[in-house]
């Protein structure tokens, strides 16, 4: 007979311990340890797997790679190209996809729009909501001008009732909004508890793999921006997507951080409008639409989001500090990268930035994390400090080292091709041995070795 034991699991990171703590030893969050009742089956002394070949009753047998059946079907193509790009070309039948994002960022809006489009193209879609009534979803669908005969709505939080309706509707795609509201009667805890989220997600995964139905799960996020609930949730699913963006900006980025059927770190760009989420086919042009050319402290960087190059405007402002410790305020870049660039400009170039407050902003609400934008950040700071304007037809690409050297970046040819499409004529790039291989014609390349040399070309004397 199975024994029951109590353990304590952190609702933020999934760390488990035999006793509770006021502060999680793993992630450091306070009051996140929850009591979970776990049943432990007694250990068996008999072997459960036969030593010889063959398969026992109810046990899956091993298959040769060449004998695996691939009749489940190809990917379901999505009418929304930006969403399809992030998923790797479409929805794989039997896959389970987790979508997370901050409250009000547009998760439910995007999935409702996609549900109607899928219902009109591939078959029945069941949209299950544990947070909104069917009338509320209908009101949102009318506002978005979204209609479909094969889109079914269900307001339910009990997993058994949901699966019963799934058998009745027989959908091609199942959407659960959100997984933190779903519960099963077999576990005595409230919805959103670590044990409930883990068990419900595991059962939905089993259903998706056995029935060939694609399942979308909407997940809440913590204040740090990660998916709420046990870390195991991200390991259960096949794909993890994040919908990012500033609530006060109209651009939204759909980012893939895990994908078993495609490339990770892919990004789809959407714009929040009155009729819902509208895909942006050329995001670089949209991000640079309101650029002020004759202003100091503005530099165009070319960053890679997955396999897509994006041109973004990085702005910097330096001002005389009024306090003992100068401020370093980043928006869209990592604070540690800003501190590194400031130290390099002070030590290797001789700027007296210890007397200056420095503010960095990436236009459009984007978050740039790759080191290829280091040089653009350095040039922006120097432009504002010297009050000199960077040439309007120049892009800046390169990683900055601690010695002030400029290091090469990946996929330089793709970055320069995107810059040339948008009308840029010159590019500051790291000096490499194979400078001309794979580079676009008609774009003037200015190879540089260090930050001081880059500033001579980007900020010529008046």
C-alpha cells in the first residue's frame, strides 16, 4: 500500500525540501514554500522489465528508428506568419506549447485570434478559459472582429470536465487559459498549487501525445518574468513562448526560449491595435520610423533575434551629476553591460564619466541582450558626451572587450544585408581576416580594431 508523506515545494522555482522555510534556499524568495502531500509507492524487489527481448502486457516495446510510424501528419500551417516563424514553421500535431507573459500583455487576445484562424483552416478548436465567461470571450471576439463556426468555447476549471468536453468536441487544437486555474479532484489542494499545476500539465501532455491533439497552455508569470509554478512545467512541454513588451508601447515580441521542433530564440513581432494583435512583416523599418537624424546620442545597432536581424535605435544621454555617485540607468539593456562600457570609455578613451549620469534607452520597448550591441552603446554614450552627431547612414556592429578591442560577431553578413535593405551606406564592423567574404556589395565597410578608432570614424571633429 502506498504511503503518504509531506514535503514542501517552492511555488517560484520548484525546489523541494522535507521541511518548510520562510525563505526558499534555492531562489531566495520569501513565503513561497507550500505544503504538498505526496504518495510514495512501496519499493518492489522483483524486476518489472524482462531480461529477454519482447514486450510485456501494457509495456511499450522498443522500435527501430526506421520503423517509427510518421502517419500523424505534417505541421499545421498558421495563417499568422510571425507566429509560425516562432514555432519553427507551424504547429506539430501532438505537441504541447506553453505561452507566458505579463498580465495584460495580450496573451488571450493573440490566442483567440489564432484560434479563429485555425478553426477556419484546419478544423475544430476548443478554447477553454478558467478566468473568463463565454459571454466575455464573445464580447472580445466581436471587438476583434473574430468569427468562426468551428471555434468552441468552454468556461471550466475541473480537468475531468474539460477532458469530457474534449471527447465530445474532438478538436484538432486545445487551448487552456490558464494552467494555473485548472485542478483535479484527486489532489487535495487549491488551483495554482505546485502539485495541481504539475499533475494537470502532465495529464494534458499524455493526452496530447496519445491523441495527436496540439495543446496550448497559458501560464502566469512571476514578478521576475519567469513562468509561475514548478520549473518542471517548462520541462513537460515541447515549446515555451514568452510574449514580451512594454505595456505602454504598442509593439509586442513573441519569443521562443525552448522548442523541440525548431530553432530557439526566434522572435515574432506584433503591434497591438484596436482590432487586436497585428503582425509586423518588417520590424526594423517600424522601429526606425520615428528616428530623429540630427540628434546626438543616437546610434543604429543590428541585433540578431534568432535567425532574424533587427535594426534598433540605441539612445544615450549624459549629464553632469548632482550627487556623489553618478547614476547608470538602462532601459532595454543589461545594467552590467552598461557599467562595462562606461568603464572601458573611462579607462581606454579617457572620458571623465565618473562625473556624468548616463541614461540608455532602446527605442520601441525592445530588450537587447547580445554583446553585438556593445559598440553601438559605446558610440551613443560618446556622441552624447561630446555632443557630436553620428552619420545618419551608418550602422554600428561589434562586441567590446575589457581592453577596448572590438571583437567579431556571428552572422555579420546577414546583419549587413538587412542594413543595406533599409538604405544604410556605411557600417562600422570588427576587423577580421575574411572581411569581404559573404558581405553585401555596395555597402562601405569600415573595419576597426578598438573603441578609440571607432570613435574617430563615427564622431569626426567638427
